[in-house]
C-alpha cells in the first residue's frame, strides 16, 4: 500500500496510516534524511522557545506591574523560562518534568510516569491483542464465506466513518456501574479501535495472492485449510504488519481517551485530565510526551518485528 | 464448494438453535432469530445479482437491531446499561432540536471550521516546502511520526489556551488534520512524471502555471484521500475536546453530562447523530471527489 489516490474510496484510516508507516520512518533509507530531520527539529524547538517567551511574557509583566516594578526585556525572557504554571512550558521544563516523572520518583509512586505509563500500556496491549486477533479471525472467515463477506464488510467499512472514540466514556461508566473496572473496560475500547484496521487490512492481505497462485494450489489438490496456511497467510504478512502498526497506535489513543472520564486516577489519560483540572501545564506536557514516546516505541517495535520477519521470509524490499 | 456444504451449515445452525433453546428458552429465541437472518443472507448470496448484494448488509443490520431490541426486552436489561433501539429512536426524535443545536456547535463551528483551516494550512505548507527538497526530507518523517501519535491529548492544552467555546475545538481539529493532509499533499505534488513536466516546459509554462494546470490537478486524488481520512478525525477531535470543557451545548458536552446522569438513551441518540454526520460528511467529500477527479482511473467505471 502506498499513499495513493487510487485506493478504493473505503478503508480510510487504515490506508494512509498504513501507507505512511510501511515506508518506514524515513530514516530507514540511510542517513540522507538525518540532517534535514535534525534541522527541522531544531527549528521546531527554536519556535517553541520563542512561543514560550511570547505566551508567558504577559503574566510576568502583570506580576511586575502589580509589584510596581519595571522589568527589562532580558528579565522578562529569563522569567518566562522558569514559571511554575506557564501558559506554554519551555522545552527544557517539559524535559525536566518528564525526567522527574520517569527517574525522579519511585516506580510505585502516584507521581511516577512509569507507573501511569504501565497502566496505560497494559490496557493498550491487552486490547490490541484482543482486537487484532478478533480482526484476523474474522478476516479469515470473511475470505472463506461469501455470506460473511457480503454481510459484514460493508458495515466494517462504514464504521470507519463513525467517531467511535466518542463512545469511550460511556463504555467506561456503564461497565463501572455493573462492577467491571480497572483494565478491562479500557482494553475493550482499545480492542474495538484496533479491530477494524486489522480486519480490513487482513481481508486485503488474504486476497493478495494472484489467481495464478490459487490455480497452482488447486492443481496440487490443496484444500481450503492448506491454501490458507501455505499461500494466503504468508502472503498477507506485509498487510498484517501495516495494519498492526495502525492498530496499536489506535489502541493507545483509545486507552488514553478511556482514561479521561472523571474519577479515573490511573494512566496517562488521567494524568492529562488532572493536569488540566489544576492548571499544571508541565504535568500535561510531560504526560503528552510520555504518551508520544510510548506510541513511537510501540510502532517501532512492530516495525522491527516486521523487518526481521519479512527478511527471513525473503519478502523484504 | 460442494452442494453438501450449505446443507451442513443449515444443520449446524439448527443444532445451535436447539442447544441454545434447551439451555434457556430466551437464548433459543435469539439464536433462532440469528439463524433466520443468516439463512436469508445465505439464500440471497447464492442467488447473487445486484439487488441481493445491496440487500445482504441490510438484512444483517436489521438482524442485529432485532437481536438487540428483543434481547434487551426478554432479558429485561435495565436502560442504564443498554437501552433498546426503539428507546434510542424515541429519544432521538424527542430531543431532536437539542441534538441539532449540539451538532451545530460541534460539527459546524468546531469540526468544520478547524477542518477547513487545517486543510488550507496543510496545502499551503505542502506547496511551500515543495520547492525545497531539504525541508521535505526533514518534514515528512516528522509528519509521518506525528500521524501515529495520540494527538488528541493536546486537547486539554488547547482548551486552556483558546477557552471553552468552539475556537479551542477548531484548534484541536486543525492540529489533528494537519499532518495527514500534509503527507498526502506532498505525495500528490510529487505524483506527476517527468514526461508531463517536460511537456509543460515545452509549452514554456512557468512554475505557477505548471502548478495550477498540471500538478495541483494531479494532486487532487491524494488530497481527497487525506480529506476522507480526516473527516472522522475532525469529528473525534471536536467531540473529545469538549470533554475537557465546553459551553453548555455540544455533542461531547452532552455525552459526558448524560453519562453522568445515566441517561444512556440520550448518549446513544447523540452517537447516532455523530454517526450520521460522520457518514454524511464522508459521503459529501466522496461526491465532490468524483466531480473533481473524474479523470482518475479509480473514478471511471
């Protein structure tokens, strides 16, 4: 799959995200993009510092005016870098917050980002495993049964246009009201979100072999199970990995949104929410970066498994 | 498939219904309902034809709805856990004015505004970095990276910056749709081949002329691909941002307060509206796409 307009109109999320990830992160293609990426990153950090000065300055001036002092521009800039609740924390403040959350706390502490991250990660992984295995199983059913294909696929495709994530808080609250709390409700949301990309991608992948290959299998008198095992599953692997990368990112988003309903105290989503209640901007940004790092690590991990697997199968490009 | 396979399937279904009925009469009823729907689809699928192809998903959907309705009734599921479809429909009809005002706040003011601004920004950025390969090589990996991040998490920050009203929702949507569209648009601008660009050059077309007459039209299928993906993202962004604070209307606000009051019929009614709006938006983009990119192989039938 590539980023292409030629894709059929359906399958929106799966397509581009998959296309995006299948090309790798860009730096796979040797070092030629390292320098440009670093340059752009440096520009982003610089813009961030400027924005931090600009957005935090008015508070500094207000404080000074209230105290009846005059401040020089240099003092204003220095003061914008060290506020406790800045409008926009400077990059080094976020980095410090992140470092403090990861290394500065005991892992079992309620302030530890490792602890919150683990809560989020475990629900994400449970949901991802559940959703993607369901997606794979259903895809196998769909390519073998015309009735299932015609019944389910239109709904699977249509469901991609529905903002499923909006149901997340309801699922959490309802399940809590019947006594199901903790990891399971969040995992269900994550499973639901990772289910569809895998289903749609695997249906494509299982149908990927060309008719000649199916004919060959038939000329060897292979049954449906053998075709599945020796032809369909192996050739669907590139599609599987592409959709797994989309699915795990979606599962993480689902888990984080599932941690938002009031009352949640655990997980990166709850960290975001409590930060926003109490105006702790550094806490919000730290949780956000922790989530981003987690997402990147998970997608990278699947990409690494993909590279090893495909190379061993001789499918690597 | 041999002729025996469908008959075996029927037998298996009948056995399943029987076992379910022995287990619990109500479960048997549901299983029978499911079996009827499934068999009807099996017959339709074997008949084939265009009408059958359209009817099968309908039958499946109606079967699911009937299972839901009857299941909720025979098991007397309390409405604070799962309301019946009929109750949701009644609530939808009864609160339609309120739901429509929520839709206006969330979809039109928040999501659509942000979607249009984000698209404009992304297209402009794509055109701007198009002339600088260095920037492209730097921005694209970052764009791809950001596309996989849980961007919706910036919602609390943007709500803090832009206030509770629709501006903050639009801002969240701008950030969410920017990178997917940027990545698609950059790919689209690179979609012309050297022969076509040479042709433009032989007609002595300048950069802007060649952009307007060759490369932008050629990029349209890619742009629409990005637009279709981001319709859902825009709605999600606007709804989730409302969980972090909003005026007293909006779909996200209504969902979170109705959940708090255990008024689940209203929650489902809002979700129904969101689903309808999301599908309508997607359909609208597809319709415009087929007008604009009528020349593309995927649009020719």
